[in-house]
C-alpha cells in the first residue's frame, strides 16, 4: 500500500474541492485531491448546465406555440426530440469537458482515484491502495439524488435527474415525483416539449417558498398549466418492461391509476457524508458533526466540510465559497478564522421564475417583519411581453428600515434577485433604494412598486420616513 504525507487532503474534486485545492496551492502547501467518481462538477455534468439547455429548448417551443397572443401565427411547430437531446448532450459535454481538462491538467501524483474513508482524525485510506496522512482534511463529497419508496425498489423505469440528459429521444409520458426546484424545472420543461407530465407530492408544496401569499399565487398559476397531484397518499408503483403503473389516493379520497413510460425521482438530494466515527468527532443521530458555516470547521478538529455535503446551501456559488473558506482555514489550522458569508440568493429557471433572497418569510419574527408586495398581473412591461404572472414580496425589519429578504415568483426573477441580494448584503434601507434610478418601461418598475408599498407600511408601523415618488405608467 502506498503512503502519502501532505499538508492538505481534499476528498472530492467538484466545485468545493477544486476551490479548496487552489487555496492550498496558493499558500504553498502540499495537497492531494481524492475523487471516487468521474471528474467534472455536478453543475456541469448533471445539474445546472444541462438542465438549462433542456429548459431553453422548452422555452423556444413554448414561445412558438403561444405566439398567437401577439398576432403572430406560427404553423407546423414540431419538436424534434432527438435534436433537442443531441444539443443538450453536446453542449453539456463541452461545459463539463473544460472542467475535466483543467482537473486532469493537475499533477498526476497529486490526484488519487478511489473512495476515501477515515481511519483517524487526520488519516485516510483510499480503496485499500493508498494511505494518506494529512495535517488537515477537507470533505467536499457532494450529494446524491434520493429515491423515495415505493420507487426505490424499481430498477427498470425509475430515473434520477442525471439519467434524463442521456436520453436519445424524448419519451411520451413521465411521472415526476417531487415538486422542488429540480422536479419543477425538469418537469415543466418536458411538459413544454410535448411530453405528458404528471407531478406527485405527498405534501402540497410547490417550490421552496415559505410565504403563504406567494404559495397561493404559485398554486393558482401552475394549476392552470401543469397536472399536479399534490397531497397524495398510499402511493403504489409497479413496473414492467414498458412502463410504470402507479396508484394513489387523492386528498378527497379518490383512488386513481396512471401508467407512465418513466418515473423521475426528484424528491431531493442527500449529502454524501463519509463515516466520521473514526475521527473522534461528536456526531448526531444522522452521523453529522457540529459544523460552523463561517469557518466550515467540524467540531474543533482539522476537518473542514464544504459544498453540498455540508447541507447548508446546496448551490454552486455557495460550494465555491465554502471550498475557498475550507481550504484557507485548513491551511492556517489551528488559527481558524470566521469568514463573512454573502447574502443568500437562490434562483429556479421555471416559468415564472423562482427567487429567494436573504431571509425568507419564515425566518423573520412576526413582530419585526414588514412586507411590501407587487403583483405582476398588470405590471406594464410584463404585460407587454405576455409574462404577466406572479408576485414579489419584500421583507424589511421595522427597527432598522433595512431590506432583509424577498420571495419572488415572476418574470425575470433571475435578474431582480441579484439587485435584491446586493441590496440586502449592503444593508440598504428601503428609502435609499427608492432613490435609485428606474428606467421605463422595464419589469424592474415592479420592484419599485413593491418598495413603495414597503415604504408605506414601514411609515405606518415603524419610524422610517419615505418621500413621495411620482408614479409612472409601467408601475
């Protein structure tokens, strides 16, 4: 068995692990990168990039099918499923290829392939062929899709999101189990590409929202487009060579049956946390240690957890930040320092889009939360573009008049979310934001309307003052 002695051992060559490695290299420390699977990040291979490619095709098909609202009649629209999937895979391979090439360009002697297990707080054994002794270890092992019962025992016709992008052709029907971001993004895209899609969830949630008013609008909008089987129970499933037969009971007690060519398990992901029992860390009932998001340190040992495996904010930009923090603190252990985390921002590329910024509705004490909102149903630019659906709810702290968070379901949320995240991180007051320039006519004028509503409510409930602003036709 080979033995390696390094300053920093990094388990996982995804976004977090690669950023941790950069920190070790910048500090002039020796390192080893351990990976048990293929190179290429989750985002590039099976996550954000291939899913957005599929969504872009769906957006094009949807626009063509619904152009008559503008007086433009497009006839003979045909979705070529093979061509759609060829482009998805081709562009996916291009994105992933860049990451693979960069990883394989690293010194071969510093890359070890295999599954690492802890044999002590600073020792690892990799597939019984390599022992690694390190001064500090970064765990960046990512997460994996979870297949819930009764689908976990089926082998032929149950997919995870990774599998969708390997289709050569688009199927005729699919059941999507789960209505979180992954299920909604992929399911709506497949629906708009002409596939018969049915969504299932034992709960009534659609997306990650916590605001009851946003939830209401989401249900109202998507129930008009999508086949939603929410609050179902007593789900049964059996498969044959051609399809999966599902049976379920609706909230009203009606027993239903459906037959689907495929089932997509999109009920969430689980952290790939290695067994830490040999480290001496105190672990909870799930085998997880006490973990500090500001340092990424586990307990008080030289073990740092970064990326999706932390379960903190499973998003690429957060994994990048956590990898950098973990690598920097692994280098300087035991002089670990806290890093200021950026304002949280999460976006889903459904239509309408989803955005969560800063504190959510549920995170804020009722006594101090003040809300401003805008509906996009009649917002000027949104109506011109034919995307006039959804709602934005802004949250401020009545004690400081500062914007602290938002939940949005509406047009161009990916762009508005950035404006809001920057404002939250800078600690901007609502009055200051209303002094910023707004062009006309743009969707961002809807943001101004919500800010005005928030300023009005702050003036009534707190000690903030907001000057009157002239209204514009696009508000």
